[in-house]
C-alpha cells in the first residue's frame, strides 16, 4: 500500500502508547483513523491529536475481548468513514511473575485481550478489508513471541499465539489484496507496565514510572514508524528495538537454548 492518503485505518489500544503513536503516524501520511480503546478519555485525547493533523478521527469505546462488541465496530466505522483499508490490532495487557505463582484468572484476562482481541478484530473487519482495492492487517506481538522469557511465560504464550496466527493468516491471504504483518517490539515505554497484573506486577509498575524508563525503553513512535513502513512495503514481520533484534538473532543462532536466558536472569535476581 504505497499511498496512505485518505485511507481508513482502525487502530485498537489507541488511547495511549503504541496505538496512539501509530494513529498519529498514519494520520501524518494522510490516513483517517477510527480509534478503539476501553479508555474513553485517552481516546478523546488521541482523536484531538489526529484532528490537529487535519485528518478525521472517530472514537469507539470497546473491550476487544468482547466478540459481540467488536462485531459491531465495522458498522460503526462504516457509518463515519464509509470503508476500512487498514486494521492495526495493537491492544494488549501483561502479567509478570513465575508461572506457578500466577493466577488462571489473570491468564484468562490476558488471553482475552492479547489473543481473542486479535482474532475478533480480524474476523470482524476481514470482509471489509477484502472488498477494498488493497488493504493491510497489522498484529502486534512482542519479542516475547520470539522466545519464551522467564517470569513472562504466560505473556509469551499469548504473544507466541499472535505470531503463529499472523503467519498463518498471511499465508491464507497471500493471493488476495490484503497484506498481513506481525510486529515484535522490544521494551517500549508505554502504559502497559502500569496496568500489569501478577506476582511481580509491582516491579513493572516501578520500572514504568521510573526515570530510567525513557532511557532503557524505546518510545512508542519508534514502533509506529516501523508499522507504517511495513504497511507501505507489505512486510511480513517487523522486529523493533536492539533488545528484540538481539533476541531474534539469539533464537536463530542458538535455537532451543532458552535455558541460558533463564540462568542469566536468575543470577541477576539472586544478586538483587
């Protein structure tokens, strides 16, 4: 999709972070945006920023884990924008902690947003996307989708599922006008840490609120720029950040050696 001018993009998790940055990056390229999130004040703020760029923005309060609610979104988007060319499934949540200490309720919550949210979005909007002259789906995974990380096993479960689903969907749609991209960000300075659950959630909360966060984490705009480029170039996968690229290389060079990561992080924890 070389020209994004006047294209219609739906972005989930658009009330902050990567979703907001992606909506703005698409608007800067000339796209109009339908913003989806559970955070209504955040949505309104994002919409105002898009409109300052001279683009149309609509807001849609929705929990992506709710299939019925997501199923109504295409009609709502069509009522405002008439059509849809781009779908960015970005909404996500996380937990942190050893698997044996995590609750199944938290896992169900995370699967609902991270996995079912992607599935619901694709299922709801695919009919509109296939009707367009050209279209694109972006599903945001994580570097945890490249290799299961210790104390993130449940989060890795969901992001690994997104990876596999996206790769399969791209293969199914390869002969159509719908491109599909999987995105694997590393540590990004967003609000996801602040809403984390799990036994080690407090640690993530402190990290996300610390002065070090902007230093050790990439800004959401770094991911947004790569997402826009992937749509324009129809790229199958995008790995964002030096940490994610290093992990991707590690998996390629030393497959099956995830235990080394566990030993390394365990030593750090013991010293802490």
